[in-house]
C-alpha cells in the first residue's frame, strides 16, 4: 500500500507549503497547459490521467487526518488557477469520512483513491445547503433518492453520497444509477444523479461529521474560485502594463489603478481568511466554523467582484471565449454560487454572533 | 464581552494580557472612569496625568528596542495592549504620537544627544506631541508644504501656517515639517523640527471636527527653534517623515481595529435583546444578513492587521499591505456606521447625550468618525495609489 508516504504531505511548515505549491503548479503547467485546459476538462481520459499524476504526488491522500486542510486548500487553489477539474474534492471527502474506518472495504477503496485509480464525485444531498439539492437515504441496504448539482460525475468511477445517517459509496456502473449532464455556467457541466434501489456500501456517521464535510467542500470551492480569480487578475494587471490607449498605458489611469488595487485587497482578504480557517481547523480550534463562515461570506461577493473588474480591465480582448479569462469567470461564479453560497455563510455568522432566530 | 472569537495570539501575548488587565483594574478605577465620562466629549481619550501614570509603570515604549529603554515587545503583544486599553476605555491618546511617530523617528534619525534627552521624557509620559504636517496648499501632496524655516545662528526661524492637527490644542510639543530649501526639488528641501509650543510667536486655533473632537490651525510668526531640535540632517526630512509613518500605520491600525470590534460588540449586544414595535430585531432576516456580512468583514480587517504585525515581526516594513489594511478598516467603519443607522432607524441618530439612546448613542458618532479614518494619515485614494504602484507595480 502506498498510503503511508502521501500522508507526509500534511502539517507542513509554511516554507514546505510554498514548495508544495510550486511543485503542483509546475506539474499542472506541464500536464494541463492553459491552451488545452478547456478541451481536456471534457475528455474523461485526460481527467483520469491528470488525476493519476496528481495522486502520484501524494495529493490523493490529503484530508485523511484532522490535519492537512491547509495543504488541500493550496491544491484547490492551484486546480482553480489551472482550470483543472481533477476530482480532488471527492478524494478529500473520502479521506475525511473513511480515513478512520477499519473495514477492508474502506481500506481498499481509499487505496484506489490514493493511487489515483478511483475518481470520486461527491454528492452532499441534504447537507448541500442548497434547498433544491435533493436528498438520499438508505433502505434495506440500497440507496434511493435524487440530487442535482453534482460535479465531476461524468468522469467519476464512484459516487460518495451523504445520506441522512452517514455516507454511502456507490460504483458509477451500479444498477439503478441514472445520470444526466446539466449544462450551464459551470464547465465541465454539473450533473443530476438519481439512485433507485442502488447497491451501496454505507457507513453510519453523526450529522455533525457530515456537516463538517460540507464546510470543507465549501472551502474547497472557494479555494478554487480564488485560484481562478487570481490567475485572471494577474492577466489583467499584465495587460494594464502593456496596453496603450489615448497615448498612455491604461495602467497609468487612476480609474484602472484603483480598480485593480481593490481587486488585490479582495484577493488578499479572501486568501488570508481561507488560510486562517483551514489553519484553525487543522489546529483543532473549536471556532474554526466561525472562521470558515467568515471566509466564505467575504470570498463570495469579493471574488465575484474581482472577476467582473478583471474583465473590465481586459476589455473586449478578454471577452472572447478563446481567451483564457472566460473560463476563470465561469469557475469563479460557478464555485461561489454552490452549497448555499455567501448568503448561507452570512446566516451562519448571524447565528454565531446573535444566536439563532427564535 | 467579545462577539468575534479571539485568535490564539500565543501564550506570551495571552499572559501579557493578564498583566495589563490587572494593572487596569488597579489604576483605571470605576471612580476615574466616571470622572472621565463627565468630561466633555472633546476632551475624552486625552488625560496627561493618566499618560504620566502609564509612563511611570512602564506602559509607554512597550515596542521600543531595549537599548532605547523600551521592552522590545512584539507587535502582537503591542496589539494585545492596545486592545485591552481600548476595551477598558482608558485614555491613551495624549502620548500616542510621541510614543509611536516621534520615538520611531528618533530611533532611526535622531542624534545621540536627542535620543538621550527626548526618549526618556517621552517614556515617562512627558513631551506630548502633535503632528504639524498639512497646510492650506499641502494635503495629499504633503511635499508641497511651504512653512519656512531659515537658519539664524543657533536657531531656525519658522514662519507659516499648518492645518488639521489633531490634539494640537492639548499637546505641549509639535512635530513640525518645514521647508529649509525652497530652491531644491520639493521632496529634497524639507526638514523636521521638534517645537516647544510655549515658544513665543505660535498661535493655535482649534476648530471642531465632525467627529466631535478638535483639530487645529496653527500659525508660526518668527518662531525661534533651537537648531539642536532638528531631527535628521537638514533637508532630509522627507525620509524622516515617511520612515516613521510606515511603522506607525500598523499601530494606528491596531487602535482602529480595537475600536471597530468594540462598536460591533455594542451593536450586536443590543440586537440580541432589542424589541422594537413588538418585534425582536434579531429575528429580522435583513438585519441578520447585514450583521453576518459585517462579521465577515471584521474578520478580514483582523487578518490584514495580523499580517502587518507578522511582517513587522519578520523585520519587514509593510507598505502596500499597510495601505490595504487602512483602506479596508476605515471603509468598514463607514459601512458599520451606515448599517447601524439602517438597523436602528431614526433612533440611530440619537447621540449619547440623549438618555436611553440605543447602543449608548455611539453609532452616529462612529459614522462621523469614519470620515477621519478615510482621510487622515493619507486618504483612501492615496492608499489605493500605493497599493497599485507598490503592490502591483503599475506604472506611475
């Protein structure tokens, strides 16, 4: 088994994390180049291949312990930056839920995840936070229910499904599984899944543990949105340094400078709060859910605004789908709208600050 | 009472907090607090006697290097101190400019004799400075200042006018930026003088600022300042000013942050129990949404402040990072004040002079005060220039 080596990636120092970021970025630049990223994201074989490579770096094992969220967040950021839909979220969720299960089934399944052979799509169902996300339940050892809004389902080998009492693992080819791609702003498309008496392995878990998985999924999406927003922003800054209009660089106009200055403030604010939330969770700080909600409530509107302002700085040049910017626009908006988005995070903060509404 | 969960600042800062609280419990007594609150609003926050008491017991110069008589406390510990003082409502404005800006400049640019004479006095809560920077034609463009100093024997003779100096009517010394070479390029002809405000020829005319405290116009007519009171070499004042400003921004940020957290605490404590028109305010979904957004923004402001502290602790000078923290926190104060008026309605207009005003009548003052944060120490627009040009390297 190769499980022991990858866990070495958890609890790194900040210098070690910088090195990890560098190596992930280099790998993605080489194997998931920007000029082919959009096309490759729709190609199941390409997704399977990049996931094996990333898992080969030990990234598929992150999240197995109560540490490692900082490192996982860094990977999500890099995936967002590279527009790479590698099934990292499914892996982290699997490690979080099954990392401590003693059964051979769990161990064998996680082994496949860590080797990059299993690609997991995560369905949060009743824990999604979106009231339209459906729900799933186990009855007589089989899974039933439907859920829209599942990412990575088309290229997944397994579905990890949160039920009302635990987590179910379903093989993608199992009987009673129906899947429908639902195209929209998100590329690759989200999918709707339905299960009808589908055979599944089920582990019982407390609602609190399941809810925490949803928090991590939200942080992961915000991390990807941050990476995408940051990358598009960097392109806008470079553009402002070379593009001339009215005989001067547009980056000399104060209207452009202040716009980009505000974007940098938003990006830094989102990164600092997301890192702080992951740190708090890794350090066992019981307030980590507050810090997570704060990061999500800020990142939602802030990163969207960065994405919009980035496009305004790029002008029509960045409006063509063949430019790199549109994919980042899609990623930022798609990831920030999911799982209840910023309104849910604000509601959670109000609960924590004012107490629940009575 | 704190609404936002505390960040773990490490055992050193947490232990230090206990020491500060014990001292405050002994010296910032309920009697003193009541007497302080009986003073007019304009005078609150300033208490020369309390500054001297703090100086006597070693609470001034916490962050100064030990070889200058300080305690060498980390920025994290200094922020813990600022927060505790703010939470207790203890008056520490009188010596703040001397402790942070003047002392900082003396460390870097002061002559040995100046350091030996002025630093101990500042540390003891004496020599309370105000800043003499802005002029009628020199606001954001500070280097355009024209107040003139001409050498005459062992003195500089100063003539000119300064504006908007907070606390000048309560201070005994002025940290005065003057032009010593009118022929040089504008940044190259500036020097800094420490001026005793009792010197003949000085007129100080306070006016009331929107937030309820004074700032002053001051006039200099043939004011003779001893040449030994110039800090740094003649015509190098621009560097003296900017070096001190960079380090000072972090500490000012700490003060603002503590005030913001306190204001948010007051507002949320009120909302937990307030019933208006038969409805509990805390159940209003619009209010809850607004409070949630503000809580997140406060956390972001705290993160900016902590990053600045980390940078200082690593021996780096936060520049665009400090600008970011200032823009964000000062504009957050404006949002918080506006949200409070929306939430409280007309009752939010009532000040602390109206008995029974909700949230102690503090919210309308918070809003009036927010303007100062967005202007003083470099406007939000200037800060955005710094972020764009220094943080993003955009062309000038």
